[in-house]
């Protein structure tokens, strides 16, 4: 076997990995190796052009994972699209750059992670991205941000973000008016003032405001520093296992496959696992770190028995209702016409303008269940929470302790009128990807123009797992999120779906949707809450935000890494990616992965006395 020596070896070349690699390589005395299983697709038009992101699903840029059949979703198997490319899922995601909330991030510390609060992460969020350029007062009004008394000026990082697409699109202002009328408009930029926790806003995206191209981790963090002699990035290199010293729990390097050869690389300081929430636990288990009974069943030598590896899988479910838009509203549905698509491609290539500059997601709102905030609704919520409290009969040992810790956070969130249990969003097109509840299969695109009105379950209590299928690196892991297996999730999500019809009927949206409201053939009206639950089970799908499978938690409640992201009971090994996230933020995960990776890089630099930058 060929072998080389580095200070740090990063297993994975995705969103978090390239942040850490770029920051550690700022110290020229350190040699960094990044091993990425996919290729560099940065010049692929499907990657660069925002509106084409859906074309990457099930392509060579997608790991194309699927869940086990989900009893809570009518025994369906759900696609989990994850980026197989330099830059990871930041290359194939829907580009939404959503803010966290202070209450949510502070809950990480409440779970036992010192220093992981909003105050402890604020500067790292800001360090990752650059705020959009200032806009005129007229544009502020159309964006629905003209009432903000504070704007984020501290963001100066590598990821250049923007308000996507047509800044004067009428749905933005109508959306803001709708939520203002019910008392839920964000009073300030949620990046500056995340303490409010609920309300609507025009969302940012990881789309460069000048080029209007996707600004992903490889472009933002790696390309500006790729000439550094101390930074070595290999694509199409599959890490097979972490190497440990003889009869030791000290990580000394990795074994990987590259150009049809098995090679090894040694790490003088650390191996950093950054393969994502579905593959970091897989790599740990293949290397002998995980539940001993599982490892022994697959003839893997146990290096460290650690029950939490692969457990605590959480993900955001999303479900939508598509409303027919007025004829003169700009939507992406017209791109189904080959002539319009051809013209739009020409416009993008020539001027970087037009329909292709957005994925269509331009409005957001974090919301509680409105009817649960007072009176009988609140009484019902309290009874439901009490009925579904974790018990020793349902859980045991560390699982009981973990479930109780999460239950306490969820109870605090759901009973707080200023904490969100859903993220609402709109997208400018008909959804022909999610299944038609009547047939169980995606329906063909409906004629006309549509607005997707979707709800994402922000704080799911349902937890699943991801584990190896065998000791063969080429086998995909067994992924079982156990969606909607906690009844609290079912009740909360159904209420939010039911409320979509109320919001869509708001007077401020009359000029956006045809009147009376018309729904796409693959969607449905809900006569009652039970009908909403059935609709959820038939149509909900993943937002592709898996997290928590190498959770940053105390080991006694099932944690895998400590607050320095070091794997318990193992030397020279960290995990830095979405798998360490102890609790999902309410919106898209991308911005939080950048922030935690920035913080991780500083933690590593501090430990080894390496050069830092401001």
C-alpha cells in the first residue's frame, strides 16, 4: 500500500469538510489531506444554475439513499438526496440559507454542550457568509423588510448570499402583509435578532448576488485557496476505514481507495470525519466504533463500544398544498415549455438574469400552532405532551435519559408562543415530485401556474437510526428515520397543514391565488384534522436534513462526541458535520453546518496553537 503522512486527514469533502480544510490550511506549517468520494462538479450547469437543482437528484452527484419503509408514512420508502461531490450537499441542495433561532441554539447547551449557545455561535454564522448588498427603499418594501430596524452588517464570510430571483415579485410583499395582519411579521432581520423566534421573512439563498450562480462550499471555501501547497484534496477517493494503533484506541490514519488502489495515509494530529449524517456513523462502525453487538454481528473488531453511533437520527419532513396562481404571476412552471427554457438559458448565460436565477423558494415563516396558544387549545397541547412523556416502559437506560432530555426541550418549545414548531415556505411552481395521495406516485405537472405552500415540521420528536448493512464499504447504510412515530409530531404537523388553507385564504394573498382558491389535482382540501393526518401520511417527504447520528451530547445520554467534537473514548478523532447536531434548527440546515464547521476549526486551532484569522 502507498502511504503518506499529514497533520490532519479529513474523511469527506462536503460542506463542513471544506470549511475545516480551508481554515486549518491557513497555517502553512500544517499538511491537510481531504478525501472526497465524489468528483468536482463545480462547472456543471445543473450545479451553477439555481433553478436546475432538482435535475441533480438521482444523478451521479447524488448518493441517492432511501429509507426503510416508514410505517408513519403509509409504508413508503423516502428518498434522501445527499451530495456526492466536492462540496457535498451544498452542491445539490435547494440553496435556502435559513437563520436559526436563539432559543433553539441555546437548547444545545441545555442538553449538556458548554459553549454551544447563540452567543457562542453568533460570530461563526457571521463568519461564514456575506450579507446581500443594500437595496433601495422600494425594493425593501417589496421584500417585506422595510420595517426592519436592524440589519446584519457583520456577515463578511466566503458564502455570498442573496434574496433570490425577481426582488419585486408580488408574493413577497403579500406574504409579509398576510403575517403582519395576524401579528407574525419578523420585526428585525432574523440574523441580527434571532430572539423573536417566530414570524415571516424573505429568505436568503446561497446564490451569489452578482453572478447569480450557486455559491457552494467548494466555490466559496476551497477554490480561493486551492493553490496552497499544504492543502491536498483528492476526489474519487473513498475512505474505507479509520486506522488505529495496535490494541489501541488512538486514530493514526485512514485506509482509502483511489485510482483502483488501496492506500493509507497517516495523521500526526487527527483524523476528522466529515462524511455527513448518513455516512459518518457508517465509517465509525466500519472502523470498530459503535454498538459492540452490531459490530460483532458483522465481524468487525470492536475498538470502542459506543451505543449512540448511528442513533438519534432526526430529519425535517415537508408537506405541501399547491394553489393555482393568477395568470399574470411569474412562476417557474413556464419552464416546462422548451421554448421558454431555451430563452431562459440564453438569458442566464448572457446576462445572468431571468427565471433561472432562483429555485423559486423566496418566502419563509417560523410559526407556532396558533390555536394551541390559549384556552382549550393550550389545554389539549398540555394533555398531549403529558400523555406522550417518555416512560421506562418505552425506553431504557441511555435511551430513556436521551428521550427525556429531548422531551423537555420540545415541551418548552411547543408551549412557548415565541418558539416555532413549523417553517412555512412558498415556491414558485407546481410540485410534481411528491406523491399524489390518491395514487401514491408523483403526478404529471398540472397545466397552469401554481404556488407551492409548504410546511416543514421544525422540531420533530420522532427519532430513528442509520447503521451499516454489512462490513462492505460499498453497501449503503440502513436508514430508518421512523418519521411520525411520535404522536406529538402527528398532531402538531396536522394542525399546521390544516392552517395552510386559512393562510392561503388571507385577503392579502387574493391577488396571488385564483379565487375561489383552486388546488392542483395532486393536492387536497382538508375537511378536518383527521383528513390532514391522512394527507400527511400519503404525501410528506424529506427536506433532506438528516442530522444527529453522531450527536454532540453527554455520553451518558447517548452522545458520540463531546463539546469539542471529539469521539468519546478515542484519541485523535473528531466528527464535524451535520451528524453532530444535537437538535435541528427550524429551517434549512445549510447555514448551521457552515457555522459549526467554523467553530470546529477554531477549536482545533486553539488546541494545537495554530495560526488563526479574524
